C-alpha cells in the first residue's frame, strides 16, 4: 500500500491521480453520480484509489457541468466513456488493465456500458467492473435545475420523458425502465448496496444478483444492513477495503 498521491494532468481541465513514479499502474475510470463530476466526490474516490496503487481518472460525463451546476444526464453519449477507457488504457502510466467504478447514476452508467460493449463484441472492455448503489434498469434523464429529490422528497429522481444515454449515435433499446443486461459481461463484477437505500432500493441489486447467477455468473455482492444511499463511516471503510481487494486481484499483474 502507498499513501502518497500525485495529481496528474491529462489535458486542459482533465485531472487524474496516481502514486508517485512512472508506473505502470493498474488504472480505474471513476464515474460520478447525479452530483456531477465537479462536486468532488468522484475525485475523492479517485484519490483513495491512487493512494492504494492505482492510476485513477474521475471522468466527468454529465453535460454542461461546472463548479456551480452538476450537469444534465440527458442524451449522454456512452461512446465518450468507451473512448476514455481506451485513452486511459493507452496512457504511459497505465499497465494496460482497466477497471470501471461507478456510484449511483455512475453505477448505472458502468453496468450499462459494460453490457453494451459485451453485447456488441466491442474490443477494449474493462477487465473488472464495480458498482455501488446501482439501478437494475435504465433510468430517465436527470436535470438538476428541474429534478431535486433531495429538497423535495415528492419529486422523482429522474424524468421518464427524457433519455439519459445514447450508444453509437442512437437511443434504440435505451428507453427508461429497460433492464440493464449486465449478465452479458463475462468479466469480474462487484456490486454493493445499502439495505435501506432511499434512492435506488436494494431490490435493484437483488434482482441483478438473481439474473447474474441464473446466467452462470459469479459476482461479488455485498449488502450493508441498515445503510442508506451513502454509507456511514464503518460501512464505507469496509466497502472500500473490499473494493480495493477486488481491483487489486483483477488488475494487478
């Protein structure tokens, strides 16, 4: 384990993190939730990964996001994330093995992209995928200036009239409430969820687990009793330990 972290600049306003030195390091693309890529949470997760030996890049995929606005998750081209994976794999600091880690809407993003790449036989699929508090179906679009469930519990977390994602320039098959076919992905998979999640119910991960096992997959599934969408410190420490172990086993060497 290392504790020092180096901030890396991959381009204008594109920041990643790694241990000191020239590597190569196993790499992880980090996907934020509806809080947006500028809020700091995905950077915090990337710093945690970098402090434990990984090259980590928090990818801000929401549209028009900045320090003051989380950005919309509407018509987000998943092809851009595919490109980010390829660029991270080819980075001089990378050992060529890539993990994908997402939380909340980022977890949906990670599972959906992995499923689509597997379905279409796309090369360069991530070597391991981790998701915390995912939905098991494609969710509708999210616009922070319209959808604010954290200030008004009566509001929905997404708009079923808006499409969140596109793939290869099309939204075909990506309608809200469509099941995410993660069972198509054959690589190592870790999914975690709090049992009292008020945003995406734990039933989502339970359904994912059932489908994966029915398809002959052997995912790592972790449930945190009594935990909400965000984990309390003890549960988060335990989940981080499991996350680091998962990526170390599948990306190092």
